[in-house]
C-alpha cells in the first residue's frame, strides 16, 4: 500500500508531504503498476513545480517507493494551490483504487 502523509502547519497550510510504499495493484507478467506510476507522476511533478518553477526553499528527497518534501515557508499561495491540486489527484486515484492508497493528515 502507498501511504501519503500530508503535513500542515499550525496555520493550516500544507508545509510538506511524505510518501512511502508501493501499491502492488496490477503487477502481473511484467505489467507496470499503474497506481504507483500515477502517484509518482503526480507527486514528482508537484515537487518539481514547488522547487524548480516556484523556487520554494525546503528539502526535496525522493527514491524508489519514497518521497519526502518539507517546505521552509509554506505561506506561498501558488505553492498551496499546487499541493491542493496534488491532493485532489491522489484522492481521485484513491476513489478508483481504494485498497492501494492511504492519505493521512498530520497537523502541526
């Protein structure tokens, strides 16, 4: 299962996210896992947008089956819109494949 933990500041703004695990949903005869690929595409795109397009400061770590993003200053409304878009996309994947993705919220 893929677990996505969304981190929010005391003010209720997203200040990072952590992703761990694999969906193992449709691996069969070498078939690529559609759920993992979808989650990876969404989250890697948003992390790159935060870092490379909006030039937000923070830590951006990623490896196979793992991603950790922590923003130094979450107050940028454009960054919040990107992260909310990511959450919306992940929620849609969760609706379609409910047994392979878990989204958690961690405040403060």
